[in-house]
């Protein structure tokens, strides 16, 4: 019997919740998932196998473990993770923006929250430069907001446009602020992301912006992903209150403003 649309949606929602559980607990078991969701062990195993094939977790005997390295999750699966923190961070970022500014919004679920709150706060006139299609669509009908979309090679996993064409277009632009979303922020290595083309474009964005604001929930702090962004000078970090105190202190000693929301 073919799977219905509803069954596909149920499976996707269950797998989102599994990712949330494993992000919080570090591991899950097939037995625990069966009890949690009221499904058979076969279904629970199929969920873990599907997430493992997509590179979102590491399978282990009887369950799965959280991946230690940063993984480039599709936006639809990243969005529910640390949702409340991202909403607060997005609002705090949007509140920094003043009328008549030109800002750059990086791709990502946290910067998407910045875009959402720019609309809610009705900040205008405003020019937004972005390479993220979802952010461009979010702001397409925002009154008083002009959107410049940087073109290039489409990355379906992030709905973003990257590559040399995007970098060339950026070289002719200037921005007051650059809101940078990262997958890792390490005290020594700096900000990083899973994709090398994203990292290169982020570096180009940083070069044309007067101020660089990193927006990242505390799970990204102290981590390092595959591709380093930089070297760049970070002016401000907006994160949540679970950020390690010693990490925050180290950043502040380096002259970086840290906002905990």
C-alpha cells in the first residue's frame, strides 16, 4: 500500500523530534523511541537509518549518537532545533537595525528569524542584501524594504546561492551590518560552517560590512565546523543565556560585545 501524504508528514515530524532529543540528550535508543512515539522497533530503526543516511546522526548498536562534528542539516530540520532561543536572538538582532541602513543577512534559520522580526518591528526604509532565497521571500512583501539577492550556484540544503558569481557581485556593494549565522564559533579558530563555498562567501560579506554581528545559539559555541570563515573581526555576538560564562568572558576580553537573550 503506497504511503500517503499524511504518513510522510508524520514520519518527518517524528524525525525532527528525534533530532531534538538527540541534540539535548546526546543519544537515543530504539527501545526508547518506540515507547516515546508509540511505534514499532522496525519503524524506529527506519527513522534512525534515514537520519544516519542523511548524515544527521551516528548509528550505534541499539540506537544512535549525536554527531560530534557540525552537520549541514536541511533548513526544515534545523528550524525546530533551539527554536525559542533563535526567536529571541532574531528579535535582538533586528532591534539593532536602524532605518536607512543597509544590512547583509546570511543564510540560516537564525538569520531567518532576524528577517521575520524586521518585518514585525516595521523597520524602514531598509536595504537587505542576502544570498538566501527563503529570506528574500520572507522580506519580498515587507513595506519599505529593498531586497538585493546575490546570485550564484544554488545549495538546496540551505536554499542559498554561493560561488564566484556571488562573490563578484558583493565586491560592488557595501553594508552597515552583516548578520552572520555560524555552525561553530571557536575561541582560536573563529567562526566556521560546513560548506567551503558558504565560508568563502561569508568572508566576502565580512569585507564589505562595517560591523559583523554573529547570531548563534549557545550550542554552536566552542565548536568548530569544517570550513573556517575568516579571518574576520567580529564586533558582536548575540546568543542565549546558556552560553558558558568562561567563553563569554573570553570574548569580552577581546573587545567583542556579547548580548545574552
